[in-house]
């Protein structure tokens, strides 16, 4: 966004009373961390911790959760710094603090760096080096690999699935100081779930992505054939993978049955989208995806052996 467009927003901010301006700054900094999205990050971190731990150490859990929240917030803020120009072109993101001119880029970048470093340090000192290392990998792959790739290739969604699936591994590592088979099973479930979820979003927002010049799959192939094929592929593979917690000793038979039913229902939504390739089917797939994961995690935690 050009400098003249930023000036009116800054002028208005100066005219506000100091208390209102301070509250606005804090609110904008909080917005940078994408708190609604990162609620899921924290929840899956807690789940990974619980599933890995022989007993729940509340102090250790506190450090794992707060440290992960800080790193996730820092990664989200760095993402918004790097995408401020494309965010300004999309309807759903143009009112964010940076493209709207309410926040200076230097302020946002400094804030992101500070909370990211604080989160890594808290995980390292409060939990262990492995948890801190996984969190650092999450930050680097999300902000400095996935984010730049979004401008270049539709495969960025696949790459972005990696940092999105690492939070349960942070929790597991914090609890056990290891990344055993159970941690990788949790990673695989979240990774596979993300693909239909984000492809549904990409379809619904394809006009916005096209306006910003981002080559998401529904933008580069508007007929939706490849998008729907990938949705069905990932949802199909997710069904057997979601059953693995029973096979590796994390859950019992009740989870196995519930996971199978949930997986088949999610696959049916993906197949419906593949047949229709319209916004209604994509919206149902999206709503199904945001129901599927909490229900699956709930079953897993309730039936944990």
C-alpha cells in the first residue's frame, strides 16, 4: 500500500485521547496474533501433552501452553507483516491493522520477534530443548517457508500443513522429551485434516485470492476438478490414519468406532463437494471440518488408555 494511503489513518490515531489510543494499540497487537486461530493451536498442544504424559504436571503444562501460544502468536504476526500488501487487496483481510494503516510495520515486526523469542525461551527453560526446537521449526516453516510460497505455487497449502500439524508434537515433546510413534500419529491426523479444511476455504475465497494474485489451487484451476480430487484423496487417507491411535495404544475400541464414523461422514462431505463443486458444498465441507477435529480429539481424550 502506498504511503499517502497510510497517512490519514495515522493522523486520526494522533487525534485520539491517549487512553483510547493505547487500548487501540493493544487491540491491534492482539489481532496480529490471530487469537481465534491460535486457540486451536493451544488446544492441540494441550491434547498432545495429555496423550503423551504418564501423569499431568500442571507446571510443565503451563509452560508448554504459554510458550506455544507466544510462538504461535509471533508466527501469525510475522505472517501478517510479510503479507501486508496482499492483505490490502483482499476483502476479508484489508481491515487488519497493517493494511489498514493502524499499525507501523516496524512495531508489528518488533512485537512478533519479542513474543516469538519469549515463547521459545519459555519452552526451553520451562519444558525442554526438544519442545523449543519443534516450536522453532513451526515458526520458521510457517513464516519463512509457507508464507513466501503462497505467492508462487498452489503447493503452498501442502507445505503449510506441516507447521499446522506440529503443535500436538510440541505438547508431546514437552511432556515426554521425545517424539515417539504416538506423536507422529497425531501429526499425521492433523496434517491430513487440514487439506480438505483449507481447500474448502480456498474455494470459498477464490475471488479474493485471485484479486491478490495468490495462486491457490481453485484460482489456477477454476473448474475445481483438481481441488475436489485432492479433498477426496486426503479425506480418504484420513479415515485409516485416524484409526491408528487405537492400533498404537493411545485409545480403545470406542475411539476406533467413533473415529471411523466421523471419518466416513467427513469423506461424504468431501465427495459431495467433488460432485457439485459449488459454494454450498464447499461451505458444508468447511463447517464439517471445523466440527470433525474437535469431535475426534474429544473421543481420543475421553478414550485415552
